[in-house]
C-alpha cells in the first residue's frame, strides 16, 4: 500500500497531501531541504519555468501574424489555427489526471513531450498549406499544453512549503515569456516562421534539460482511483449548483470568448497598422501583470470578490475600445494603455477567480475545482472564441493584409460590456469575513 491522503511517516517526517491530480510531498525536517530549495534546487526549477514559457511566448504571440501577412491565410483560418491551444487545454486535464501521473516519472514524460513537440513544431514551420500546418500545430499543442501542469507538479514535489516557495519560481515563467517577446521584436522576425523554429529548438533543449531534473515518480497509483471522476470529482461539479458559483463559471466561460481576440489578433493588428517592434511592446502586458499581482491583496480586502471581478471585465471593455480608436501616431498612448491594461484584465478577473474558487471549495476539492474552471475558460471558452474571432476578422477584411480594425475591436468590446452587465445583475457573493491568504498560480499570457 502506498501513502494515503493526509498520512505522515513519523520516523521520516514525510507527509503526502493530495492536491487534485497530484500528491504533494512535504517534510517536517526542513532545515536541510529548505537550504537546498533556496539554492541549487530553486535555480533549477526557475530555469525549468523560464524555458517552459519562453517556448510558448516565442511562437504563439506572432503566430497569426505569420499566417495572415506571409501565408495569407483567411481570418477564419488564422483564428482556428490559433485556437489549437484551446483543444490542448481541454485534453490536458484528462491526459494528466488519467495517464501522466499514474504511469510515468514526471521529468521523463516532460522530456519526451518537449522533444517530440519540438520536432513537430519545426515541421509545422515548414508548411504553407492550412490543413497540414493546422494538423501539426494541433499535434504540437497536444504535446505542449499538458507540460504546464506537469512542470507545476514537478516543482511542487520538490518543495517543503509550496505556498511561499512556488511564487518566486513560477514568476520565472513570466520572465521567459517577456524575454521571448523582446528578442523576437528586436530581431524583426514577427512575420516569418523563425519564431516557431526558435521555439522548436528551445523545446528540444528543454526536453534534454528535463532529463537532469530530480526523479519524480508517479504517486497516484496508490489510491487506485480511475475514471473521469478522478479528474473532475462529482463533488467539484456539484459546486456549480450554487448560484454564485454557477454565475461565476458562466461569466468566466463567456469572457474568454472576447479574450481570444486579444491573444490571436493583437500582434497582427499592431503590425498591420505600422507599430514597430510590436512583439516587444506587447511584453508590457506581462510586466503590468507582475505589478498588478502585488496589488491584488490590497484591492481584495477593500473591494471584495464581486468588484474585483467587475474591474477585470471592465478592463477588457476599455482595452478593446482603446484598440479600436488608437493609432501608431498621436494616439499611440491608447494602444500602450490597452496593452498595459493586461495586468488588470488578467489578474483582477482570473487570479481573483482562482482565489474565489479556493474560498468556496473544500480543501480536498480545490485543485479539481480549479481544473474544472480552467477547462471551461482556457479550453471551451477560448475554443469558441477562436472560431468567433476568426469569423469576425474575416468579415471585416478586404484582403489578407487589410482589415477594418475599428469594427473588429468594437465587437469584443460590446461583447465584454454585455457580459459585465449580466454579471453585475446576477452575481452575489454571500461569503462574509476578510479575505484570507491563499495559494494560487497565475499563467503569464
């Protein structure tokens, strides 16, 4: 029999705590472990996170620019291709929950997925037709998206106090995304296939590096739970039966539809209207994300859940309005403001939402509840958004390189405004008391 939920070995001081799809190992004899965590181990895990998100930021931001401006794909084709990540996000919880953490050591699985993914991504960069390119990009996303959960899992397993140790390590992922954007913008290769090839090479490098990471064998087989219930337990699904949680889940799903406009078409938009070093400028969004993360506890105590979420949705409305009426000349400040609003757009809605779920769910259901909301948002919501955004861009295009961007951006602005009004009318957070500190992990996008 393996370790069971909540058990501690009194002799070794090792405790096994279940967190959704993984077990977290902690130890009561922490002095030596903490020293290693603060030194060599922290650096190794930080580099892992840096490479993980350098890869994604390296190819995804400029992907639709290459498709639209160089390969002359239609708006619908570009939107659908960008939405391949959403299919990977929907498949990832099942892959990790049913297969990955039962049968394979995490570092070896990470290595295999990244090496195979790097080869597939390079092959995709050599394609010029929609069908073969989309097929390969979809296969790549099925390899890559599970690695985000797996890197988190591996990092947690090396920590003695994840609540305090994970944040400084995870922030290296955002740094990787920023460095990728700055480098690609500096090299002026946004409309080429080179960002994909750089990301492919980095993916292979990441795979080789993963083989040097600490051995992290699967632990979940000890419980013997199988089936879809092990990914999304019925108790977690039942949380949606409460009105406030149901409204939050629906709003989260809906807001991810206009969200996909930003992820898929901001870089092509900025390049088309003549903004220089668009990829580099877009990293301002990730920088603002880091700054807003520091402000969340202060605003959370004063505004509460509802108005933090409202602020996040309002920021999406303002961002798209600024994009609609900004230009690279005298109104460049509007484009800059639209970019740096990303911190409020993401942190005040999605990170606050993670905190809200953490408060509403019982401890043993928190990870599963977070996974369910992630499935509804970054999976289903953005999948729908990829189709709608592509269709809207195609509708307002006169050619593959000429678009009525004001009309395009007003569509998600109006959509986000409608969702905001519905949320204000229907959402009520009845929980009382001051917000407590809680553990969460944010995605730098």
